[in-house]
C-alpha cells in the first residue's frame, strides 16, 4: 500500500500541452508529474523525479474515456442548398463541435 504525500485535484495541476503532462509543485522544489496518457490508462499517482514523494491525483474517472473535441467543417463549407439560406446562418451559430470517442 502506497503512502501518499497528499491528494490533489487535477484542476490544481498545471498542464503542458506540448508534453501532455500535468505538474504540481513538490516540497523538494521539483514538480510532481503525471501524463495525460497515464490518466487515460486509469493511473492516479503523480511522482516527483527528484524525491520519493508521490501524490494521489483526484480526477473524474471518466477521464480514462477521454473524448477528443474536433472542429468539423462549417455548414457554409458543406452547404449546397442552392438558393436556400444556410440554416446555421439563420440561427446565428458560428461554429459547431463534434465529440469523437478515442479509439
């Protein structure tokens, strides 16, 4: 059984988009680290590379089923309605998002 230094919510971590890594300050001066991939695989332990302390990461368990949000082409790009007005323009919606499950 692991002894955690603390339990910290994922919202309190900083996220680096380039490395897809979450980090949180460690008392030793370094930072606890956990990757997005680790979270998606159900891991909940952030480690510090400079000392033996570990954190339990509190996050919504649905994160292991993370969804990727992707932009889809605008209706205007897809619209070929002839003389009819684009329904998106009629509604005033400027963009749509599609949630695509991670495979």
